[in-house]
C-alpha cells in the first residue's frame, strides 16, 4: 500500500520530496487510532510541520485516511483539541505500520480493531441515511471515549478494547461521558462482543 501511495503521489506531482513523504507514511502509522501530534510526526520524518499537515491533507484527499474531530457540544470539561487519525482500512494500517521487537501484537491489534470499528461506523452512517457525525471525546485529564455518534436521531458513545477481560478502569471514560451527557446511550465493545 505504501508503494501505491508513493507512486500515486509522485505521479500526481503532489509532493516534491518523495523521501520525506515515504518517511511520513511510516511515522503517521504510529498515530492510527490516536490523537495526532503533527509536530512529533514532522520531527520524526524530518520535514516542516506545515509539510506534514499537507501530507495528511493529501492522504485525506486520496481517501486512504481520515481524521475524527473532538466532540465539544455543551462541553463541561477541558477537552483535547487535536483530532484522531485513522487509515481507511485496518489492513492498510497493518501493511504500513513497521513492526519490531519492541512492538507488542496487542498494541498493534488494538489499534487495528479500533480502526475496523471506525470503518464500519463510517460505512453504516453512509448507508443508513441518518447522516450522524462521528467524533471522539478526550478530556485534558485523560478520560477518553473512542467514538461518539451524534445526529438528529442518534447519540451514542462507544468504547473499543482489544481484550476478553474487562476491568473497571476501562469504563472510566464512558462513565465520565455519561455523567456529562446523560442523554447518550453507551456501548462497550470487546473482541467482537458488546456489553
């Protein structure tokens, strides 16, 4: 996939520095399912911050990636201001993400599972006709909910975990969100099951 992206970008003349873009594809893969720190990504791939922002825009324009904004409606807490990044397909993420002895399969599998849920939520939204918007929620203190679906007829908070064992701390973000938004339904997904 990274070869296709490099060739497509080079053919279209979208970037001048193909080497920098290649390093960017590897570096941004570590942000899949996470809040993007563009400055860190730019530093890691040795390009200017503005260049890294441009590369993310290219990925969004070519459709292999998207960003999720923070849900801020009626916010009662100090929230993160940076979006989350996802490749459009978990297989693409797995093919682009470098692996080494310091990378645990659970870490990569967790990000892939979260990306898979993001893909399905986007597809469901596109076909359902509801036209809800997909967000995530993260407070400055670290409480997080992976996905918020918000629309005229829907308001759900979803948390995704790559584990078969649920511990109370995993529910902390959902419970904090439910405290601020009692109208929301909540769903906890784990290894293909929902609770």
